[in-house]
């Protein structure tokens, strides 16, 4: 299978790259600013890889990115960013870029890939959303909204894509040990940890394992599903 992964240079993205490469899939890896680092990282992979770049939070760049996409059999949407703070303090440009990156890019890439595949050809899509898309969070209102929109897309598009030999599913990680969560204070981390029944934060390889499962042949009857990976937090 040939699989496109957006946000491949991030923590969850790279863990997913390693899992899918170990299963023998050829990969098209997207990054925004870390092309050089990704070029060094892929040297260890045993599969054919291609790197594509683009700022998916900018509509003009997104259009160019979609225009240059090849045909693939799989798509994992991981690219994203967060904003921590009150909604009244978030700028309009930040809101717009987050909505474009998390929601519009997902829709437009999926639309492009679906329109280019033969009707009988298979297509498997996995979206990395968040438990905040299911339950919301103060201080991350726009992020939570974007992640909720992704889940709405998965549930709706699955009803169209299923009739075209395709599937779209989602994973909703909780607190995972990534650089994005490293910005929180020790006090915030301790408060979150006290609420997690598993007694620890999640690992990126645990998210990557769920993504790989949904992408593969063992999950061919799963469509529109949402797998929560949060240690019982939410």
C-alpha cells in the first residue's frame, strides 16, 4: 500500500512512519518546516519514501499541495498545532490557520484523493483527532472545536466513502508524551495525571499502533469508527 502521512516529522507522525514502514508500506511523508531533518530520518527505513512539503494552514499552499498529490491507497492526517489560552486572547489569524490546518486541509486532501482513485480501488483514511474533540476543554476552545469537526467529517464521510470501496476512521488520543504537551507546567501535568486511571501519560507508539491497525487488513469492516486512546481519562 502507498500511504500519505501529513505531519510525518512530528512525534506521533514519526512513530506512525516507523510502524507502517515495518509493515512494508511505501510512504509519502509530508512536513512543513523539517524537510532536512526528515531526510536524515528516512535513511533507516526499508521502504520507498518520498518527502512532500507545504504549509497546510495556508489556503494557497494547501491548493498547491493538493494539486501535486499522487494517487495513494492510504492517508493518515496527523498535521496539527494547538493554542493554549483563553478564547478572547486568541487572534483571528490564529483561529483561521488552525481551522484550515485541522479541518479544511483534511477535507480537501480527502476530496482530492477520492476524486483521483478508480471507483473500485481501495482507500483507507485515518484521522488523528483528540479526546478534546469529544469532550472539549477550557483554554483550548478552538483546538477542541477543530478536533470535533474532524470527528464529524469521519462519521459523515464514512457513509459516502464506504460505497466507493473506502474507509475513514479516527483515533482520539488523550495526554500523550509529545513536544506539543511539553509546554505545560509541572503543576498542570500533575493535575492531569491525577485524573488518568492508568496512572501515566500515553506513548506515541501506542497511538501509532492503533493507526496501523485501522489502516490495515484486520480492520476492513471498520468505517466511521473512533478509537479513544487516553488511559480512561475522559
